[in-house]
C-alpha cells in the first residue's frame, strides 16, 4: 500500500502533466496508484513502478483527456462541483452572505412589486381583439382665458354621422353615463338599488369590445330600446339564482328595461366599468327626448373602430372636417387609442380614474434604482470579501486550478446567490401581495408565468453578470505568488478614487434624493389637505339625493333646521369636493364667457361660510331671487365688469339644456363672492355663476354645530330622513373627509415614496455595515498601530467617519440640485403649491449622516477597543 | 489474442461497461479496465484516456451513478448501474447484435 507522500507524488505528477479537473485527477490518482502497487508487488521499486505506470505517452494522453472532458461534459459536471463549492463558500462567509441575501431580496422584491404595478397599469384595455384599431373621440376646446379644456366627452350624433361619411370607419359605439348614481328597481324582489355603474351603449358594444357575454346574442342584446345587459354580479344581486333573461328592471321611476343578456363581470383592467348596460336607443324614446339630436350637447363617449391600415392622423383630420359644419368652431377632435386611455392621465369627464406615463416612468426609475442599490451592495461586499479570499484563490491555483476555472467558480457563486435571492423574493412577493394590493388600493393583476420566468432569468443574469463579473475577473487574474504573499491586493478603500467609493456615493445619492423628495411631497400633501379653499368644510355633511319630491325635501330641510344641533341646510347640484361644474355661455351687457355653473339654494353661502365681496346672498325675502345670480370674483373681469360693486344688479343670462330642450334664463347679479375652490388644487379657481334651480339639486348639505359629536347628529338626521323617505336609503359623507379623499393619489404617492426611501436606506445601511465590518478587519493593523501611537477610540471613529461624510457631501452636491428640479416640476402640476425650503435639502443630509453614524459606530468602536496586541501580534 | 483496431470498437465500450456494471455491485475505474482486459482475453483494452470520459458521460446521462469512498489513503470512486442504465444496456445489446448479424450477413454474401 502506498504511503500518503507517495500518493501526493503521484498526484503532483498528474497535475504537472496537465490534469486540472479535480474529479478526473482523483480518479487518475487512484488508477495510477493501483498500477504502481501492482508493479511494486512484482518487485519494482516505487520510482521504477511510477515511471512505468506514468510514462510520457500516458502523460500526454491524460492532458488530452483533461481537455476533452472540458469540452465533452460541457462544463455541466464542473458547474455541479462549482455549485457545491459555491454553497460551501457562501456558508463559510455567513455574515456577508446574509447581508447580500437580505439586500438582494429587498431590492428584487421591491422591483418585482413595481414591475407588477407597471404591468397592471399598462395592461388596460389590451384584451379587446380590435384594441390596436379602436379609438375614443376626445375634444380640445380653447377657453376664453386661453386655457385648453380637454374632455372625454363628444356629441351623440357624431358617431353615426362619422360611420356614414368616413370610409375608414368600421364600427362605432356611443356610451352615456350619468355622473351620479341612478336608481334601479327589480320588480321580482321589490328591491331598490343605487347604481353608479349603469351605462347606455349602442348595439355594436359587444362587437367592438371583447367582453364575454354569458347569455344572449351579442348582435341583438342591445338592438332594441329598453333592453339591458347585466353583469353576473348584478344578476345575483337582483335575481338571486333565477335566470334573469326576460326579467324586468325599473330605471328611475318609470322606464321599464328587459334583461336580454348577462355579461361576465368586466375585467379590472378595463377603463370601462359597468354593472348594467342599457341600450342606447332607450335615450330619446323613453327619456331625454329633445337632447339626443343636439350636436353640441357633449355628454357622451364615442368609440370608433377604424380600418387597421388607416392613417390615424389623416383619419383624425378627416373626422374634423366631417364634423366641422355641425359643431362649435373652437372644438378640436382628437383620436385617442383605447389602449392609451388609462395611461394618458385624466381628461375632464373620464369614466374612471387614470394614471399617466410620467407616474409609470417614475415608478420604473425608482424600481431600477432600488435594484441597482442592492446590486451595488453586492458588488461592494463581494469585493471587500475578495480581499480575504485572495489567499484561498492562491491555494486553489497551486492545486492546479486555471484562470477560467477560478472565474467560473466566482461566477457560479454569484449565480447561486442571485437565483436564491430571486426565488426568496418571488415567494416573499406572493406572500405580501394581498397587503400590497390593500396598501395601493389596487387589484394588481399578475402577469402570465412566462413573463415572471423571463423576468427571473433576466434578473438573475443581470445580477450575476454585474456583480459577479468584476470580482471574478479580478480573482481569476490574481497571480499565485502575489496571492499567497498577499501583495497584489491593496485595500481599495485606501485609494482617493475607487469604484467602491463611487458606488457608495451612488447609494448616498439615492438616499438623499429620495428623502428630499419625500419631505417636499409630504409638505405639499399636507398643504393640499389643510389649505384654505375659501369655504368651510368642517362640520358639514353631504347627503346625495335620489328623491324628486321637492315638497318633502323642503319639509325635511325645515325639520333639520329646527334641530338645535343643526345650523344651516343647503341644496346643491354638485358635491363640494372634486366635482366638475356644468359649463354654460353667460352673457352680460358688455361681454360673454363660458363659465362654471352651480345650482344652489338660499342658505348655500351660510352653510359653507363663503364670504361676500359685494351685494347680498340669495334670500327668501326676495321672491325674484329664483331668477337671480351670484358670481365669483374670477367671473367679474370676464363679464366685463370693472369691480365687484360694478357687477351688482347687472343683468346676466345663459342658455342651457334640460329634458324639454334648450331654455334661456336671465336675471340680475345680486352678489359677488370671494373665489372658493372645490374642484381641485391642481387647477386654478375658475370663474363661476350660481343660481337657484330646485330640480337640478342632487345634494343636501347640512352644517351642524361643531361642538356636537358628528355621530349623534348624523343619527338624528337619519331618523328624520327615514320618517320622510322610508323607502330611500340614507347615505352621507363628511365634506371634509371627501375633500381629503380627492388627494388620495398624492397621499398614495407620499406613502409609496416613504416606503422606498426606507428600503433604500435599509439597503444602504446593510451595505455600509458590511463594508465597515470588512474595513475594520482589513485595517486592523492600522487601527492597532494608531492605538499604540496614542490615538483614542474617538479619534479612530472620526478617521473612519470622515471618509463617509466626504462621500455624503459629494453625493449631495451631485443629487440635490437635480432632485430640486424634478420635485419642482411635480409641484408645478399644482396650481397651488408649497415652495422648496432650505430644510427640505439640508434635513436629508442630517438623516443620512445620522444613519451612517448609527450603523458604523458600533463596529468601529468594537474594533478600536480590541487589544492592539491581537491585531499586531501576527506580525 | 490479437488486439483490435480501437477505431472499430470505440462505439461498443459504453455497452461493455454497462454490461460489467450490470453483473457487479460497484466497480472503480481500474477494476473496470482490468475486467475488460481479462474477460476479453486481452482482445479489448481500454486506455484511461478513453475510460474516464466514457464513465463521466454515462454518469451525466444518468445511466450509472457513483460514490466516493476512502480506500488506502485515497479517494476511490465506485460506479454502479442505474435502472435507466439497465434499460439502456438492453437496447444497446440488441443493437450491437443486430449490427453483428447484418455485418456477418453482408460479409457472407
């Protein structure tokens, strides 16, 4: 039996002959040893036997075998062994591996969630078969004050006329939807519902849109007047388990609709949402008798399917010229691709809330930045750890490993961590998805598994290549001599400029930029919620009205006012937050202008405490006040008045539409109020006119004594309501709550940025923690020497922190100006906004510096307090 | 016995190795080489340069599996046949015999 040194001699000879692949080397060692032992048994000495067993011919053949194995096995077996080695290395450097894993999982999870969000938002309306050639007609209208109104509305006669005149047109669908919920009753169960998702649609609805009709013929379900298609959930609501086909529903009080079809609930990624789809031909035959033919009543949505090969811009201008003889001259027609509706921002009168491209781009940038931060951590930590592993590489190379093998080993290690991180992230994201959905208040549909798989492959490749490549190349290039002597690898943190410093600076930049953005955004959100809008929102509740009995309403109002807790009541046509006014052309004796129109009643100004600048409020003492007007400050110059006082008692008139066609209303201006803003602080306060029209009121506003508990007052109001309207459900909102809700998008943005700021700081903290840990290990000798030479712990701490502070300063110079610019642009999207303050830019510096001190001090102090004998002893 | 032209018999070595492993619990490289030599009465010899790449390839394809044991102060890799390997051997055996028949028939004409 051969001794260990003899076996090592055999192994060494094999390595010298070019065998480097460990599994082959092991087997050939055993094989040759067996042969040698046999020869020794025949009487040969060890060296003679070895010479015979391993002659030059064999050595050549072994070298060739080693080479061919590399090619034959296509690196598969090697990769397997590298995976084993990789896992061992990851387990050996547990601390770095955990930091890397946590960092990567945080980064990947955040970017996956953002990816899911972007996928959801861009998937809207893609499921329609004809999505690429379907467009919505929108309008642009130049206002007198120079601003442009962009609206999703169009006129009812437009669509049929276009299909008649335009050769490119294939099909058209018109839709109509009331801005307020409508009442629908089922005779079968005598149940009444208030539906906010009832739309009226042309019979081509199911030909143009790919919604799944479960019952009924798509071509005929909406063909006749008084037909209605209901969603699966509406069917269950109205008829339980019974077959709804042929059953009747009562719309408002008297319009009977027959159910002709059942549609699967519309997908969440459709901008069109409806529970009931009534036939468009019901309009004009059962109600709205005189409006439907008017070219300039813009209250409809028109969707056009054009030929696939049609030029969109040419078609758009053709439509403009086809409609021009019939429509107002300042209206520009635009064709909006149906798939772009959801990502093109909100036009006026949208069917549902949209997002816009800049939000999606911002999300993508933030997602990539977070991913980049975690990859940077990985690069930095692997690189720092490499300083410790350089001897290991030297030893591996001595044992016969080649440059490509060392490169491969580090790449495989990197790939293992990347794959592991991706899988953990995927599981984490799936686990927290319900919470994310609740947090974003979005249903977030998941992409198909192929996309998830592809994302995984791309992410793993990206992480492996970007973070593994640098270290792998560096390690593969290490020469055996210098590796074992530890000469080649100097601490890169000691250099004035290094990749590592650059990467840390980038992390600081991300943290600083995000914190600065968060501060400004939260200032603006706070401003939106608390700013003076010119009317009192506290202590007012708003009750939507579905009742038409004016006498009973008046009775209710008088009963409410009798209550000691109630101060005023007022009816209005619009809700006092985020609503859009009617628009009409108003004519005074000297000028005319299109302005907002709001219908109110006598106590409106009192209820909302809107101050008068001149004149008086509406009053029951003046019987003529039902024909009077109150205008706001903004309307004064537009109507040609020099001052508010000048406008008082001047004549004003406007023309509007009602169910009986157009009517003219004229009367004196009795009061001028200060501008108040209830549309949105995104827009400037527009000129507006108020008058009294009881039939147009849709909300009852009740101002109560603020010292009273709202719950008690609301309960009392409810009991009064129930006594007068026992069949009508009582519904209410606190005006202030609703006002705040209209800034949900901004509140959501604030919350999201806050989460990502936290995540980026967490990743940066992990990275800096890991790096400091390595730095103190590598610079242990320096720390020891400094201590021996009399440096205190505080001084050592200062030396380490000075480097980080310098990088924070550089980062802030690089990032804060651009952040100010971007945030400034965002603020400009609000007509009313806060300014960026000195603190918005200096506080991030303090926060980042504090985080660095908190993260690193512990390790540095521990290293500084270690006995210098330990760190210097090995020298 | 005469040695055969290695080019001619290269293709049948995997089948021979599978056959050997089918009849034995586990064998290591040197043993396989030796058994082939002894059983073919030195007619068939396989060099280390051919043997190990074949073994690795068979293992990669899942026809054989290996286990490393410490023997005489060194690592020794024992190979054994898998179920898939047995099925593979049956196919290969039928294939070789059929080639043999065809060749004999052809040469006899």
